[in-house]
């Protein structure tokens, strides 16, 4: 049924259908930017978190490392700890305000709300996934690293080729959950003008003041996105590829 005019306030579901028909482009645009922010932020955060985790788990060898290596590793530990503490300890909405309006002072033409949003989601996700992968590394038998070193691998090579793949496999459910969190948390980026699903819903309901019906639609869309994502993560989790392990030869 097509409604030419806005239904009355006592016609909840008719109003919902009216909003879907009338403002479908708004909602689809919101879904597009929500997915873009979540996918880019999670993938980018995952890649950066690998390097952050390697730096954070780098051990200082008091016998083999010279003074420069010891200092650089110590500074790396300090930097990663501060980074993770700051981004995990402050709300994403506050980070978005600081990054967007702070950098906007330099009047950079490319620094748009979308770029700021992608940056914030990526940096925020990096901190959370770094902790997830670190926990995954702690769950790997230390004998894996020792066996790799005995076979001639450097520590970093053993970390990237042997330990990290196993840690990532064990951390896949938590990484998938982080993507689901990003799907919902991108709503806070509306404060800097990013037209994700939350902001798109605000724009769709502003002319008619049917906020409840509009956000009922948004809730269904968020629920659909998170449900599909959880099923995909579950599918990938059950199709884990074989991960290389090494054993020391006696």
C-alpha cells in the first residue's frame, strides 16, 4: 500500500511504511556509510593492531640487545601501552570531536567528516583488537616460539609466520564481535556530521517529527546487519584454515 500523505500518529505501522517508501534513499545511504566505516575501520584496525601487538610483545634481551635496541623496545612498550590505554579509556564520541574539530583548525581540504570518522574508527579499533590478539598470543604454547627459534627463525619472523596466525585464528570470534560493535558505535559519528544510519534517520524524521517510527526502522536495520554479520563470523570460524605449527626436533 502506498500512502500519499503522512498517516496519523495513531497509525504506527502505516507511518513506518510511509517513512520507508518516502525516505528509502536516506536509509540506504546511511546503511552504506555505516558499512563503509565499519569495514574500513575494522580491517584497518586489524592491520595496525598486528604491528602494535608485535611491538608490545617484543622482549628485551639483556644479553644480546645493544643499548639502542633496548631503548627502542622500551619506548615501543611505553607508546603501545599509552596508545591502548587512551583509546580504550575514552569514548569514541569524544575522540571524534577532538580529531575532527582539532585537525579542522588547519583548514585541510581533504579533512572531511567522513575521513575523520574513518580515522577515528580505525584508531579506536586498533587498540581493542591489539588487546584481543595479545590475549590470543598468550594462549599459544610458548614451545611454538622456542621451536621456531631452534629452527633458525628470528623472533619477529617466528612471530609473524608461526605465532600470529594461530593467535588470529583463536581471536577470530572476538574480532568479529569488534566489527559488530563498530556497526553500532558508528552512530556516534553523527555528532561530526557523518551521514551514517543514525544521522540518516535523524534527517528522515526531522520534517515530520515521527522520531519513534523512524528509529524503529533504524533499529530493524541495525539488527539485520548485526545478525547477518554474526552468522558470517560463525561460518568463518567453522572454516578456519590450517595454521602452521612447528615442533622442535629432538
